[in-house]
C-alpha cells in the first residue's frame, strides 16, 4: 500500500468545482507535508554529507559553495528519477556497480585528504579553495551516492498520485525540490555551527575534522563492501 495514496486549454477551459479544487489542493499539500517530514528526519541523520559540510565549515571561509554543490547533486538525482533513467540504472547490475564504485572511491579520496590534512581554524585565513572546485566536490559526493539514488527511487514515487492531474515527473520533481531545500537549510546550519563552535577550539576542530574524514572513508568502504561482497 502506498504511503499516500498545467496545462491551459486552447479552445475551451473547463473549470473544476470549488470542492474538486479544494480536495486536490488538500491532497497535494498533505502529500508534500508528509514527504517533508520524512525528508527532514532523514537529513537529520549524520552521514557523508554532514562530514563534508563540517570539514568545509572548519577549512573554508564560507560553507555556501560546499552546500551548494551537495544541492546540485540532489537536483541532478531528482532529474534522473523523474526522467525514468534511474529505473534503467538500478535494473542494470553492471551500471549500478560502476556507480557505487565511483561514488565510494570519491568518498574515500575526499575523506583521505581530510584525514591527512585536518582542518584547523587558521586554515580559513589562507588561500580559499575556488568555489567551482568546491561545488564540484559537493555535487560528486551527493550525486554519485548510490544510496541516495536508491532512496530517491524508492521514496519519491510513494508520495505521488498516479490519478492526479499533474504528471508523475512533475510531482517527483516537486518533491525532489522540497528535499533539496530541506538539505540546504540543515546543512547550512551544520556548517555554520561547526564554524562558530569549533573555530575557537583548535584541538577540538582537528579531532572533529579527522572524525569527518574517517567517516567518509568508512562510508565509502561500506558502500563498496555492500555492493561487491
């Protein structure tokens, strides 16, 4: 059982009754609200995104490009699921294995760099990493995460209405945007909190930075092991 079960006419426009409009709005709003609650709870669970944002908060002057990169990745995943490409990917073991390997290797690489060169409060005063590079990093972490792809594929359709007036692709796109905005707000808070709390505590900052790097490495290894073993 499912969790919850715009075009203008050129010649004539048939206007729905007030009750029909009200019902459709209520169903749509209820679906979006229910999805947002699930999305919010999922984003609150620390993972690779959290580790990356915390590291960026300690290492860089601004967390905006790092968070922006993560959001670009999630928007790309939304487009992939809405277009139906995700179904093809998940039904092809070789493609899914390649995606998992690429995503895991990227996480391990970023985590290793963070572990070898832990961020310190003074690092933000040095030469900043170009925004473009950080956006690409963030997009790679979220966009190449096979767990996120499978989650989107399993979760988003559950909050759509196949009998609704909006096409399924538009419904999925709307829900994906809701999730992306939720990620943006929470990850900005996480990054800014890391900056404000840890910048005055160099020892704690180095420890947290190393933990973030180790977490990304472990998540990458787990993804590989789960897929290949």
